C-alpha cells in the first residue's frame, strides 16, 4: 500500500510529523509518497469573508508549549529563536521536486526541514536552497536553476491545486484510500485504517 504525505516546509507541524513519519509506519509495510504542496494555495478563507482571527495571548503561549512538547516527544530539534517573518517556502518546495526526480529526495528533505525549523535559516534564499541541493549530492547550480524555472513553479501550483481538489486544506495530511487525515496527531488513526484496509 502507498499513502501520500502532503507537506509544506513552512509548517512546523508537518516538520514534526515528518520527523516520525517513516519510523512510525515502517512496520506496517506501507510506502510513503512525499507530496510537496504550498499552504498559500491550500489556504481556505472563512466562508463569510471575515479576517482570520488572531491567537489570544493564552492560546499563543499554549501553541508554543504544544510545539515544544511534540518536539520533545518525537526527538526533533526546534530553534528557540524563530524569524518574525516566516520565510517563503516555495523555492524549497520546488527544489524538493527536483531532488525527488533525481532519486535524492530523502537526502534533501530531512536537511531542508532541519534548516528551517532546527536552524531557523532563511529557506527563501536561493543560496540556502542551493547548499541543501548540493548536500543531497546534486549539482547545486543546475538543480537550483531547475527549481527556479517556470516549469517547477507550475508544477508546485498544479500539485497544490490537485491536493485542494482532493480536499486537502492544511498539512501534514495523509490519505488511506479515500479517507483523509489532517494533522501530526492523527497518525494513530492512520495506522488503524491501514490495518483495516490490509485485513
């Protein structure tokens, strides 16, 4: 069985989910298909057109604690200081496609997520993306040029729109057949439905 894993490097929850994804599902014998998508495309505005409500002070504090607790649980590093302006992840996502096509996805993916969330690097900068591509064993200049090309910009848009058509509105998201599971905390449900589908 193959199950898709939709993610964006911009999302800390998808980072935490990615850190434990393969070990958590390995024993079930499933293949994981990593699917880069842009949260900017997935974003679903409120039905009434109202502005998205901001988190209150207590909820913000709990959000930070929640991230810290999950990071501790899964053994993920989180930089204590994160940039105030979240860097754009589109170029890094497109580079993920380049690495995937070259058969070097995992060598790129895990360091890319660490660069964003464990090292708090500006993943929107081409030189950072180039370094990650080189670290994955690719020709940095050539791979970066591909990631920056209109072809890969269109591919990210197309893949993101296809995810929306399937019902995806956030990351991390997994599917078991037609059943969709959103969130790092839904893995137990995913395991349950994999077992049901396999029986």
